[in-house]
C-alpha cells in the first residue's frame, strides 16, 4: 500500500503539486447562472454566499476549501457565490446568509448550517454527511428509543451504535464516513450521552468516544433477553479502526478445525492483527464442547478469533492441554495451556489489553511532544517510517554486506540482489521493509539460487562509491535506495521498476531465467510461447550467423523484464517457413496482443537499435495509465495525450468508455508517423482515483468527462484541453493536435515546476549551510578589518610612543 502512495506522490509532483491546487479546484466559484444550473440538475451542493469578509469568515472559507476534496468523494459539490459580483436572490439579499452555509438537494434548499456548527473540516464533513444520511443514521435520546429500534431490527439487520461527546468532531466524522460506506448493510445509531449509556455500562462522564456492534440478526436461540447482544470496540474511534472492527464482526463466531494449532495458518487479511484462541474437543464431548466454545466466543468477540480443535490423528498436542493461543506479533508461535475455567482465557486477553491501554496513556504526552514537528510533515513516506521507528526490522532473511565480504559473497552466489540504502533516508527505510518481504517470500518458496543482501551506505561509503579492488565493478551509488543484480564476472544490472515487493519479486524471478533461453525442441518452443509476460524470440540459421551477438546483447539488457528465447538450425528454418520470414529475424510477442501472430523485426547492426525496435513493438498502442506504470511511460520523454474516463455504472457506460478508447486507437493509426511524438493513453478514474486529483490540478477544476488532455510537452509546460463540447472523433482530434502544433490553441493550464521544497524549515539543509557560510565569511571579514586596524596603529608614531610610555 505504501508504494502506491509513492506513485501518487509522483503523479502529483508531475502535475505541479497536489496539496494546494487540488483543493483550490474542488472549491467551485459559482456565478449566478452556474448556481441555478447546478441547482436545477438536482445535485447535492454545499454553498456559502459570500457578502463580506471578516476574520471569522476568512477562517471558515479556508476550512471550506479543505473540505471540498473530501466531500467531492461523496458526490457533494462544494462552492461559494461572491454576492458582490453575482446576485442570487433570496440568499445574497438575506442577512442571515452572512453566517449560514446551505445544503441543496433535489433542486431545493435541504438544510442550512450556522457557521458556528461548521467551523472546521471535521465539522463540515460530519454535519453534511449526517444531513445526507438521515435514514441510515438515527439519533436516539432514550433507552426506550433504542429498544424500539432493536425490536424492529431483530433478525433483519445488525446495528452500529456510536457515542461521541459532541457533534462536529473527528469521531463524529469517522462515524459518518463509515455510515456512508456501510449504511445499506447496518443500521447506524448516534448518541451524545443520556440514559442509553447506562444500558451499555458506560459512565456518562467518560471523555472517550465508543462504538458498539449490536448483533440483532443473530438466531433467536442465542438471545437471552429482548435486547440484542452487543460487542464494544476497544480501540479509539477512527475511520480505519471502525472499518477493521466491522470486518472483525463479520468473522465466524467459532471455526471448527481438525488439525494441530501449530499447522494452522495465522489469521489472514483482514484479521491478521487478531489473536487466535484454540479449544480442544474430544469425540465423546463434541456437542458440549461446541456449546462451551460458543459461550467463550461471545465473550471474546472483538478480542480474539476462536477455533475449536477436534481431536484427530492429525492433532499432535498432548491431552494434558485443553487450550492454546497465538498472538499476532508472535507470528506462528503457539502457546499451550491447561485451563480450569473460561474466565482464565478472558482474563488473559483483557489483562493484556489493559496493559496496552496503560502504556498508551503513559506515552501519549511524550509522543505528542516528540511528534510535534513530524505532524507538520507532508511526506507520507517519512511520516510512516517515523511512526514505525519502534518496530525493529528482522534482518535474518538478508545478508548484510560490507567492504570486506561483498566480493566474496558475490563470488559464492549465482545471483546476488543487493539493496544500497541509507538509514536516515525515509524512502530507503520504507523500501527496506518490502525488500525483506521479498527475501522471506523467496525463502518460503525455497528459492536457494538468489542471495538477498543489503549495504548500509552510511556505514560503508567506500563500497557504495564503487572503489576498485574486486571482480565486480559498478558505477558509484548516487541515488537511494538502489537495487543491483550482480553475477560473477558480469556487469551489475540496475533494477529500475517500482519500489514494491510484488514488482521486485517478479523482476527477480524473471532474472533467474537465462536470457536468451536456448530452445531445442518443439515442446520447449510451445511452452515458451504460452508464458504470460512479453516474449521475444530470436530465429537464426546457425549459432554463428551474423546478428546473433547483437540479439544476445539485447536479450541480456531485457533480462528480468522480458522473456527471451533463441531458436536455431532445423527448428528455426521450419518456423521461418511457417511464418514466411527471412532469417535471421526477431519475433516479438507482446502480452497485450490477443492473437498469436508475432511482429517480425530484422536484426540491425547494434543492440541499442534492436532494443529500440523491440520496445516500440511491446508498447501498447493505447495503454491504460496507472500509478504503477506511469513512471515508465513518462521516462519515454513523449508528450502525453491522455483520455480521462469516469467509472461506469452499467453496461452502457462500459461500452461508451470502450468506444472512446477504440476511437483514440483510430487517432493513433490515422496519425501515422505524426503521432510518434505523442503517447496516446487513457486513465480510468474508477481504477485509478488519483487521476481525479491529477486532472483537477492540470486544469484548475474538474471538467465534465470524458476529458482529453495534452500535457508533458517536451517543448514546454503548457497543458491543452480538447474542447469539451466536441465529441471525441479521430478526425477532430487530429485537427485539434494540428492547431496545437501551429500555436493556434490557447493553453488550459501549466505544469508546475518539478521542485519539492523542504516540508518544514529545519529540513532546509542547503539554507542552513548557506547561513553557516555567510556567518563564517562575516567573521573572516571582521578579522581582516581588525588586522588592518592593528597594522595602521603599528605604523602610527603616536601610537608607538603611547605604547612605550605605558610600558
């Protein structure tokens, strides 16, 4: 998940910075005509009618701007109307509108909010969503009201009850955001105090917000009273913790297994942070044990997952143990117990939970002080690394290389994958976790021909500077993190893919295969062609035919990214005859192409030229941009002609989007060589939500979809938008591109500078160094002036006389 953030961050940097521009674009400045047009369309709108500006109003507008991006995710348009420029009757002429924001729904005013109740982002988002979700979220005052709702929901719908101290807080917002997602599945209830808390066993003076899950759908046989049984969420209320809690409530109450606990896998996502409790059952007391397990499971609900282990030949645990448990932080370690009552299990977890709560309270103030500076950082990677600073990495799965053992370690392994990193670099430390995950995954799959290793360049600067003295030579490491694939007596190969565990694992597995693979039988050729990734096949008459060396060099460069094979002699001649091609030839099979006929390339005189031709064939004629592949496409240095399409609601929408993409392919085909300077591509905003931020920052606001944009021009930073009122037709698009080339089109926006200033002042190391140099220079000048004054005094006779007189 973290590396997707890195790619989104890259999208934002290329787009000129997300944080500021996106918010500005989401807060729509409405004219009177625009307001009435949107009003009659029936869309949800949260609008403020600005009449005069005061310090209070200015602060509200800042918070309104911040909330625009969030509310946009919930299909709420956020904007303001400047009544000094645009007169909207009823609202611009009414004094009450000065301190009121309005929510419009279905073409009319739905609700109004006093600015005292919508004073920041949390209160704006929570109050607006609370208003929208009136049916999904009920506000109850008395225990009788809650009882009536429980009776109505019995055996139909579970309920989620949230207690917040006051409305408009972060906790209130978390409840509303969760209700927006799960409102159709659960009935949400909100309370701010009152007698309902007494029924839930909470003191009304409690300052902490809480959430309870009411199991009203449970079978009536489990009901011990007319009330629905409930489970309390024990973690602090936040959107993430509430989401995790609801997922945990969907877990089976009791899982019956027939294997030993040591052979049972730890809980998988989304329960990976939940302990497991095992109760052992014998065949003679099977039904009684199930009842006992069910009773305990209800008491452990939200604390642990309960598994009933039926004694069988596969269960090796001695009979003296009747229970066991596994904690999430202990991985696969299982501890066995002999229990005399169910309370002992409950006490085990409640005691542990209480200790964690106490530790959290003790460290809360210290963390608040320590994190004061990091709370200001806008770098998600740095913040994540800082938050995990106490979690030491398990380095057992990787070899730590030094200047002394690097060359020896490389010589002893057929393939060494080396990560060069810096401990104080946030990206390095974040990727180090992914690197270790890959090492552990390779070990689990018993891949023993790859040595995963790391080099701390802060410690071994001479090794990272690539000082001579060994058999392996590589260029000095100047960017961190850097991954090199090193083999004996071969040049090191850079990994230039995405910094994610999945991408790196795939690259390493592909790199283990020879490049090219020598294919000597028809079965080997068939197997080669059935592989999933891009494939390139060299077809030569003999092993000494001209061009074979060029192909071999190109294949080595493609290692890890493309599967390459070599076909010679009789089998090569047969293939050449079947495909009617002249030898030597290079056959390219792109993974995106559905038919089996390859593209045929002649063998040029250099490997670089062959690589250029191969990459051109492998490139999809109309690729879909994602956060994962964006860097590779930007590195091509071409202007991006991007078609933005929205998420489809039905088959008609899907067909419309597909037709648009096909029309852009026609643009590429008809444009011919003229289109080589552009990379035509598309972004599906449903698959890649980050594209909305990019599009908004490109144009300053979100245009209607579909939107066609030309950006990243090699000649400048201008951004051009295809006319929104024109259908996307190949001939029209080509005419528009011609106008852009002739300078007849006006840019719709500009790319921001590719600069990333320090997040806070104490990170501006260059500025600090300049200040130190300035101080040193100033001191040096003062010393020189003092020396000149002393020399002047020495040459003055009067000064000399006075000096001797004093002596």
